[in-house]
């Protein structure tokens, strides 16, 4: 519950601003009070009147309004809140936040606040992937701003990709994770006190400074698992290769590129109770990546690409010894003989459980929203029905909780 919590909702100018109305409704249903700051551009998409009606509070928009300032100074606005939520967070507002500008009431409040800030980005896919926005988001993340979304999908501008603002329910869940981690009842937080590492996404192996070997993994399944473990109370480190999906809330994320970096980040997490290797690690890397771009030479044969094996992260984490996590889980992405190959893989890698899934192109698993998996453990093979990757994640996290319930927690990081 968010009973008695206070959110200052900053509505900037984007087509997604209409979702802010639904967000207010959802927050109020949970007992959270909402006060709105509407930017000038935001007012082109939603009216102060609708925000006021739903929040049952006055809407602030003008920094130089004597009434605004005398009733509620801009410093007081942020002091009075438990959390500032920027939804939609447009490319423009993120840029102004990153630059530390204070040229309207919204940015002034954001600069003056000592409260946590959650941003729900919403913009055209090219704006989201533009180097300027990427750098701004990185800067803001480093300063402690939390992000939810954006989601992938069709956009108002007829393009497709990441940039859609998260749905109001997802934003509410992120707000709950920040303001009321106890929302999930203590009983449901079966992984409290447990430490987890999850690998996710592809790895990228440099051939030279501009070329690389990689694969189509989206990171959706691994990220969903990290989020699900965190919801059950685990202290989660997500080691992610380059992906377009956003960092899940409540999770420590280490961004890496190569398999070597991914392994190092997993080992740096120290003692853990559970490791879930969902990353699609490239099997090979260039044996000797070139330091400068390999040049095409007219008439010459293409250069030979010598490969070297990458470390097997799953096998490394499964190595028996005092530091081995109590539970190591791997994935087997197969295009044929899914279960037979998974049984064999479980033995070869030395892990405890394997989630086997069919990734033949017809299933649409890679990059898709749904997954059909089989859980292979020493108890045998369990076939799970086809479900959303989030549901697979939730079910797996609950199984991990039940399994670890009878195992002693690992000691803190060494
Ligand atoms: O051998 P294969 O790539 O099919 O094994 C898949 C499982 O092993 C996945 O859990 C994947 O995350 C993990 N893996 C790994 N490091 C590698 C290769 C695979 O952790 N180098």
C-alpha cells in the first residue's frame, strides 16, 4: 500500500501525457496523494483542469506566479513529497535535468529536491537511442535517478522500438518498489537476505574497434528474472550485456560488453546464494582483436578471422567448492531435441537446474514476449505452459524461494 505517501508528479510535454491521468487514478486508489507540476509543453497535451480534478489538488506550473510562490514555494513543493515522478520524461526534460538547468518550475523543483526521483521516459525511438539521450540517461542514473521503461512497441509516430512510456500499472509498481518495498508482504519476501546474480542479454566480442560478434538476445527474460527475484526480497546484481530493455527497478545493474567482462562482474559480486545465467554468451571471441579498423584492400582476399573460446560463465559458477552458490541455474536455448540436449547440458556444465527453451525462429522466443520452457533438475523434467517472460520469471523466482528456504544463506561478499 502507498497509504499516506505523497508523490509530486511532473508532467512534461509528450503524447504519453494522457497516461499521467490514469497514473494519478491508480496512485490515489492506493491511498497515495498526488500533486502535479505541469510544464508549458505538458499543458498542450493535458489540461490543468483534468490533473486538478483527478489529484484533487491544485496544479502548479508557473515559477513566477505570486500565488503559486506564496501558497507553496518551489522548494517546499519537493520537500512536501516522498518521491518525484517525471511522467512522461521527454528527451527535452531529461536533457535539462542532466544539465542541471532550472528554467521552469519542473526543472527547478527537480534541481532543488533531496527526494528520490523516478523518470518514465517517453519519446520517439530515434530520440531515445540518440547518443545525447543515452549520455543524459547515463548521467542521471549515476546521480541516482531511477528509471522505469521505456517499453518497446509501436509508437504514435508510426515507428517501432523502445520509447513508449511504461504503462501506469508498471509505473505504480516501480513507485511501490521505491516507496514501500514492504508492499510484498514479509511472507512473500521469501528471498530477503539472499544474494543473487543474474546474467542477461548478449555479449559483444570485438573484432576491431568498429566490428563485433554478437547475437539476437534481447535480455527480456534475464531482466524479468532479476526483477522477479528482487520483488521476492533478494539482493540482486544483474550483469547485462548490451540490450535495449531498461534496467529493472530495485536491482543493481552492471553493464558489460564481452564474456570476459561478464565473468569478471559475476565473480566480483562475491558470495551469492543463487546464480541465474540467462545471458546468451558468445561462444567465441576474436583470438586477437585488432587495435585499429581492419582495412579492405582492393583485390586482396578477405582477412581470416581466428577465433578463441570464451570462458563458460555457467560452468565457472557451477565449479564445486566452498564459494559455489547453493543454486546455479542455466538456460539451454535449443532449436531441436530441446529436453535431451538440456539433460546433457546440465551434466556437462555442473549446474543444478536448466531452463530449456525452443528458440527455433518459428517460436519467436528471441526478442519475443512469450516463452515455452522445461525445467530440468535432478527431480526430472517439468514442462511449463507457454507464458509471458514475466510469468516464467515469477514462477522461477518462487521456485528458487522454495528451494533456498531450506538452505543456509551465503555469507556477505568477500
Ligand atoms: O553451451 P550453451 O551456450 O548452450 O549453454 C547455455 C547456458 O550456458 C546459458 O545458461 C548461458 O547463459 C550459459 N553460458 C555461459 N557462458 C558461456 C556460454 C553459455 O554462462 N560462455
